[in-house]
C-alpha cells in the first residue's frame, strides 16, 4: 500500500470482532477528517446458510461506522456489499427473489444501514436509472448482455455526501466478474 507523505493515515485497523476479522473482511483507514472503511461483506449462501452470519456482520459494521461518526469525522464505506439493494439493482429481480444477495432480510438490513445516517452514493447521483451493474456471472456470458447485479457500493455519511463530486462504475474494465467503482471527493 502506498500513501503520499501528506496523505498518510493516522492508523489502519480492522472491525475488532474476531468472528469477522478472522476472515479479513474489513480494513479501516483513519485520516485527519474521515475514516475509509473497505469491506467485503459475506455472501449469505444458497438456502440462507450464512444469512445469520451476514446480518450479524452488517450490524457490526453499521455500529462501527456510527462509532466512527461520534469522533466528528466523516465515514466512507466502500466494497462488495454482496447485496442488490433494490429491484433496480439487478437485471432480473423476479427470477432472483429467493437467491443470495437479494433475500428480503439482506435488503432490509441495507435499508436499516441507510436509515442510520448513510447515503448510497451511486443511487443518489442516478436515482431510478436501471441497467447499472458491477457484477456479472461468468457462467452465462452475462456481462456481454448486461444481465448483472449492482453489488459494489460507496456509501458515505449523509453530511459528507455534499463533498462527493463524482461517482463512476467502470464497466469497461475487465479482469474479474466485478468491475471497479470510484468516487471523487
């Protein structure tokens, strides 16, 4: 990891919860005015095998983000949230109602996170726009047909949103079944 001298973090830490930290899911980088939380949210698995684990992770990460806000610093959370939050965030919602990443419990957990004081940056810039995805299955050549899911997000605390200047999904970048996303602050 490379940091410019004037942009070196104050500290780098993890979530601080052993059952999640042992899977290496979260890195928290503290800067002077904000925390950057990079997270790889658990997949809930078919038949909801890890749904309880994922919901517990979601709650722990939400609480950590809220704790960071108490320090009077802003919060940016980015990563693979492993959920298509609303019907517009996946190409075929009716076919996927009972699939991991679109279980009602996962979507409600994301709703609760947003209600706690955070903004889904992409949706705020592009409300109601369908067809924007960050993941496509390799098995069906779904990327070529843009039959995907938006699983990757940048979320910021509501007060910080006004500092976000741009958001982008880099659909032309290949190398994974996901594509990169970015924000400019």
